[in-house]
C-alpha cells in the first residue's frame, strides 16, 4: 500500500532530523565544535513544505 502525502512528508522530516543530529567535530586547530540539531520550527516548516509540494504534483493516471 502506498503512503499518503502526510506520511511521506513526515518521513522526509525524520530523515532531515537524522542527518542533522548533534555531532561533535574537531577542527584543524584541535578545537571541538558541536553542530546544532534542527529546531522544531524548522521541522514543522519542512513537513508543511514537503506536503504542499506533494499535493501540487499532478496525479499519475
């Protein structure tokens, strides 16, 4: 069974969250740097944007 547009939008948001999770990196000068995770406003915007885009696509018939 195929997924709904809402389910696909949530899947995209989950992938973005996983790809942008908090990570520690060490710069060339041996200074530790922590990346920032995606905030809730960004996650909501991603879901809404992807859902809107999927809704705008023509139906395959």
